[in-house]
């Protein structure tokens, strides 16, 4: 077998392979002879069919079968001889494919990139420095009160934070449009869920009042037919409600599993949970900063096959996060940047593990399991589930390895402390978004904007 290799890029390779004809033809003849005992043809006794007849009947298919196997075996042998780490599958382009002649083909493929780990000693990492104060706990209690608030009808004009129930119908150039009307639609005044013109018009409306308004849609509005357009809406209010917060009393406190119902125990439990969230958030931010730094320090050409495979994983994750939504119509281009970054970081992390001989630390795995289990009613059952579920354990082991890599980088990087409040850390300022015209559901509270109770207390 003759092999020559050409580099088409840093990771691209083109391999010319030639396999002697006698190697292929000999295997074809061997298989045809083996078929004689099994072949049944009219006019011949079983096992007595001449080889020439068997060859005439089955020679082409056997040749194709042998060539297919030779493609694989010869490529694998050539790759091993050349000591190449192939990514994915090669593109095979036959050049000579004819019985009696040497088999010649070109295999085009990518190899894993070779690169040197960058020096991380100059990497600057910012670590949040946060102290939970009594004011933070007070604010969390207020949030819990908000989660438990009730609405009661009032006989006055709507004010900010009131809930108003309205019918509305919109028209654009005299014609109704999809998503432009609703009945008994509940919305909190000033909550920012509606377009500004619409939201502003709700302020001061009373039950039974009707109003006509103009609403201008932003130029970047999702619906193409509404971008930059001004529509006319007729609003009719039917009910105005104000919120009533529950008192922080024994009954309220016991709803959160605090059996003695005392404010002291309540605040202690809140602080404990906030500290756990704080620790996790700081870890997450540190990991993000480390990964951002590693990504910026390395310039690596990423194999397209790995990016394509990672896009499949990104789609799967997104489908899970969107409760099984159909994402098949979304083009791969939307996921390329994220997938490329993941693959690149995977290569970097793999190199760190190999070069520094990092190995799984069972003590750290057990510690992480115990930490995860501590938030459940039956921690031991949680731990046993993970220990008997190979796939679940792999996620924990991977998370531990990530932590070890973060620690490895932090030991060498320049760490600076960033003083922050708990609110700044947990609720960083997010860019304003426009209201969604598909939000037609009748929501009577603001559960979408607050934390789940089980995650807070």
C-alpha cells in the first residue's frame, strides 16, 4: 500500500492511498470460491456451479463489498502509520475503481488541532465579594410577600402596580391584525409587559371607562408587519384591583416549612438559603470568567465536524429548555458561534487535563453530591439515585473536573476582589425588552418575575 499525505490547512489533510490489485482480487476470488457451496442455479447440482459462472453472477457485488471494506481498513492502517488523530469521517473520492487494477482513492479529513497551552499567569479574573446584610434579608421577605399577595377590587382609577382587566382591539390602517385583540386581559400597570404607549394609557383608567389610543411599534418589533407602524387601539376597562400583601405572621412563616413559626428561625433559614445561592453564583461567575479568559488566550482552528455535532447537542438542550418546542426550522447558523466556542473550550480543557495529568477526585465528587443532596428532603435517596445512575454520575464527575480546572487556572491567574451587593450579584441589570404580543394569557399575578419559593426558602 502506498500513502502520501498533504496538508490543506492547519487541520485539513488530503491523503492519497493506493492498494495493490492482487490484494483486492485475491480476496474477491476467495469469497467467490466460498460461495460455490451455497449457490443454487438452474442446471447445476448444489456445490457444482463453475467458478466462472459464480463470478459472472456475483463478481461485481462481491468486488464492491471487498472494496468497501478495503476503504475502511486501508484508511485506518494509513492513519495509524502516519500517526494522525482523525476527527469524524473521511470524504472518500475513488480515483481508480476497476477489477484487475490497483485501487486508488483520495481521503479528505480533519485532524485534531495541535496547539500549545497559553500562559495563564497574566490572566486577570474578578471575584465577587458579597456580604449578606439584614437589608438583603428584608428584601427577600418582601419578595416572598409579593409571591403570596392577593388582589382586591377597588373603586378608583388605576395606579402604578395595580392590576387592570381590559378588553382591547387594535387596527392597522383600518384592518384588524393577529395578536391585536383580547378579552378580559389582565395586566399590571407599569410592569413593562406591554409597549410603552399601551402601558402609559392604562394609568388612570377606571372600571367601565373606554379609551382610544395610538400605539407605535418599535423598529425591531418581532412581527414584520408591525415594525415601526402606528396602530389604533380601543381599550375598555372592566375591573381595577390593588394588591394586598400578607402580614409576616406565624401562618405566613409556616407556609415555608418553618415549624416554630418564629421570625428568628424564618430569617435564619432565609440567610442560609441566600448564602447557598450566593456561593453557587460566585462559583458560576468565576467559572465563566475563567472560560472566557481561556477562550480569549487561545487561537485554535476548530474542526467543522465537531461543530456540527455540538450544534446537535445545543439544539437538544434548547428543546429541553423550551419544553419540547419544534426547533427544526431554525437554521444551524443560529447555533454556530455557541457550538464553536464549546468545542474550542473542550479542546483547551482536554489539553489542560492531559498536560497536567488531572484525574477524577472521588472525595470532591462525594462532596459535590452531598452539597447537591442537602437541598432535598431525603438527601440519602438523592445520593443513592446518582450513584446507581451512570449518566447522572457522569454529569457530577464532569462538573468536578471543571471545578478542578477552574482551581488550576485561579492558582496562576491574577485575582481581584469586586465589592458587590447581594442584589447586584443575583439580579444584574438586564437590557430592556419590548412586550410580547403573543402574551394573551390571563395572568393575575407576577409569578413569572419572582423566584420560586422552593429555591428561596
